[in-house]
């Protein structure tokens, strides 16, 4: 005859502890909102500088396409800055989201918020030993897919469009290499570097997307997690 399974009693939060959790959640939401605003500021810098480069390059048919090349590198610098900020934002966002999915949602549905058992320990460990939940490369990849891919795509189209239409519409393909040349640097080299630049950020976007999906599946398999 099998012995009855021993039921594990989970500690229930008192009214005071529930109130403390509510204030904790408000604090995490406030911090995530503050850092979200900082992300928007960096994106605005990238948008404004890209607009200035476009205006300068297309202001006349004789204007150099060089600003469009330089703005591509400047956008990458802004993207790295934003990736660093996103890592901090992701800490507060993950904590707030963790409380929403593991505590508030079950409570609103009338379920037992102890259903996963480990959610309090995971949150407590994150407070005891705070660390970034994602790498800088993954953070940059997320911002790249959300915002910066559009800016870099516009930069690429504008650059090749400038070479094709100015100073006069392109007649044969050989002319594009002459128009792309920068001082002593041949146009072939400039276009090759430009192509490698865009292939690189596209690769980063795809690779980090794959890692994000794997991480999401792992958290789903474990039942609970942060990231």
C-alpha cells in the first residue's frame, strides 16, 4: 500500500507583505519607465543626425555622399550606447514582468500564486546578486531589430540612390565606382566596405534573434525565469 504523498505547504504572504510587494512593483515600473525614456533619447539622436546627413547630401547634385557613410558609423555608435542602456532597462523590466506573470496574473485569475514555487526565490536571488540578464551583443541586437535596422536600411538606400541619380542619372555601371571613390580610396573598396558593414549588422540581428528564441524556449521549459 503506497504511502500518501506529503503536501508541501508554501508560505502565504501577510497583508503587510502584499503591500510591500505592491510598492516594490511600483518601484520597478518607475525605474523601467525612466530607463525607457533614456532609450528614446538615444534613438532620437540617431534619427536627427540621419536626417541632417540626408539633408546635406541631397541639398544639391554636387554634394558629396560622404556624410551618408559617416552617419552609418555614427548610428552604430548610438546603437551601442543604447544597447548598454537597454541592459539596465531590461533588469527593471524583467523584474516588473516577473511580478506580473508570476504573482499578479494568478491572483487576478483566482489561482494559487505559488503554482511555480520558485518565483520568489528567483526574484530574491536577482536582488541579492544583481546582474545583467542579457549580453551587450543581444541587447544591441534587440535595439537593432526594433529601431536601428530601419535607420541603417534608409542610410543604405539613400547612399546608393545618391550614387545613381547625382550629379546626373547613371548611364553605365562603371560610373558608380568613380562616384563612390573618396579621395585616394577607390570606389570598389568603398563599396566593398559599405557592403560588409551592412551584412555585418544584418548578421548580428539574425544571430541574436536566434539566441533570444532559444532563451525564451528555455524559460518556458523551466516554467519560470527572468530575462
